[in-house]
């Protein structure tokens, strides 16, 4: 997904982002100190998780190291309880920000170990969930599903329906990234069912997340009618979150792509990227490269694909690199360069084989999950559509 091409857990971070932090790019020291000084343990821990997540989500990469050091200094200065656990958690979030996924995993595992020693279910839920996020980005789906299962146990201990639902969204994301769209939708349906059984604060926001994630799945499945249904739901949902306009405009150009109206889609994507409330994602550039190619604008498509490959080289996303190399091969074919086309098809094949290995792992995970799920949940046959950025 390039940096965050698919639904990913960036949507789950809506949980941790509030209006207070949405525009912040520097550490609000007074705010952090007031959180550290809270006497209620759970309130303090929730506040810290929100603060740390929001800071690193919004801070520029160049500034994030300095902000991290300020956070550590305040932890020590005000004698934060569980300082070691939160320091490792913060370091894991920071390393994930700068794309050191292995380092992030090591630090998050250490945070989990420290929370385990204190038998703290809330911190274990948070740390294990974020460990699952990191492992998912690494392509370590077996590790991710294990982390999510352990986190689910903590959510059950806490008797928190929202946290249980969020884990279903996380697992849905795992299937989505593997091309098992039907399974992904099943988990989103289960999350929505859980939320409807309880009085959840900010319910509209969670409904928005689920509607958008379902839209992403239907887009990949080439299901225009269902995509249109959820696009319309996003237009009418009562939600003022900062991502809502991005969701609405993105699903609008998805419909243009599925109708093969590529020139309109190009205009819509460019307009979205210029929108003042646009939330950056390389997803737009990937879809723009496809629209350029399908509309015959080969130079623009090739330039964009090469820039995308440059940022995916160090990320573990073979399903994306497969498509990009295939697109370069098709561009070369149209230009009559058989050798360049063959070279890029060979690279695409390599990425495809790696992705097939990953899909086999997820298929095995699916079988394991079936044995541990409630008997009332019936899985449909997984659907995987290979070879296209949108299906």
C-alpha cells in the first residue's frame, strides 16, 4: 500500500485523535504534563496513548525525533508511572513513523513484556494492537493475527465492546490487504453488529470508518452498485471528523474508475489532492497512474509509477510492487520495447510469487480462525482478484 495504501490501521487512529491534537506538530508540553499528573491510572494511560499517537501522526518526520526526546524528558522529570513501558511504546511509534519497522516491532514487544509484568489489561490491549499494526505492515500476518488474538483476550477482560469491535476492524484490514475481500467485509459486519449492541460514544465516527472500509473492499471487488451504496452512506452520515471529506471524494473517483471514465477520475483525484482537508495518501498516486495509463497518457503514467516504486522499495508490499512492475511492462509493450517489457514482467512475477506465499499464510490463518470463532458466524468463500490496483 505504498506507505499506507489500503485501509490499514490509519483509520483506527481516529480513536486516538481529537480536535485538540489534529493540527498539532509540536509537543504541547503543558498538555502532556497535565496528563502525566492525573491520579486516575486508566484516565492517565488513555490520555497518554491519545497524546503519543496524535503527536507522531501529525508531526513532520524531521521534527518527530526532537518531539520524542521532549516526551522522554517530561516522562522522567514528572516521574511517570510505568515510564519504561511508555518509553518503549513511544519509541515503537516513533520508529514506525520513520519506517524502521523491525526496530518498531522490537520496542513494541518490550512494551508488551513490561505491561505483562504489571498484568495491566488496558496497556496490553493497546500495545498488542499496535504490535499487530506493525507486523501487518511488515507482511508478518501470522504474527499480526497472534497479536490481535492476545489483544482480544484483554478486551474481553475489560468488557469493552468498542475495543472488541476495533480488533475485528484490524483483522478485516489483514484480510483486505491479502485480497480476501469477502472475509474482510464479514469482520466489518461483525464490528458493526457489536457496536450496535452498546451505547458507544462517537458512534457516528466508527460507523464512518466501517462504511469507508467496506467501500474500499467493494472497489477492489469491482462491485459498483455496492460501492455506490456506501458512497451515498458516507455523504449522509452525521460525522464531522477531519477525514470525512477525503473519504467522500475518494469513493467518488472510485466510481469513475469502475465506470472506466478515466479522464473524469483524473480530474477528481487532482481536485482531491488540492482540497484543504485532504489527508495525504499515496493511494491517490497509485490510482492516478492507472487512470493515466488507461487513458493513454503513457509518459505521465510511467513517471508516476517510477516515483511510487522508489518509495515502496524498502516496504514489504509485494502485491503493490507486482502491479507497478506489471504496469511498467504494459507501458513498454505499448511503446514496442519488448526487452524492457520482459524485464518488468519478470520483476512482477517475482513479487507475485512472494505475494502468493503470503496469501497461503493468510489462508491457513483463516482456517485457524474458523476453529476459534463463534459457531454462529459463517464465512463465505474468500475472494481474491489479482493483478489490478482496483480489483
